[in-house]
C-alpha cells in the first residue's frame, strides 16, 4: 500500500524485472519466478467433511 500511495517509483526492465526506488533513493529489485515452476505453500491441516 505504501508503495502506491507514497513517493516510490517503479520501472519495469527486460524479463519482467521490477526496479523499485524508495523515497530515500534506495533501489529494490523484484524478479519474477522462473517460468514453468510450481510453488507449494503449507496450508492449515483441514479434515475433509466426508
């Protein structure tokens, strides 16, 4: 939320890489995940109702 409602600046470079520049001048690089990869996250154990 702060990145969109404060003086942050973003540029998209080749390959979908985002370069965020903070109001203090620091640069943060956000790279997309490799193509054709699957990311699993842990979920709360839930007992099926059947």
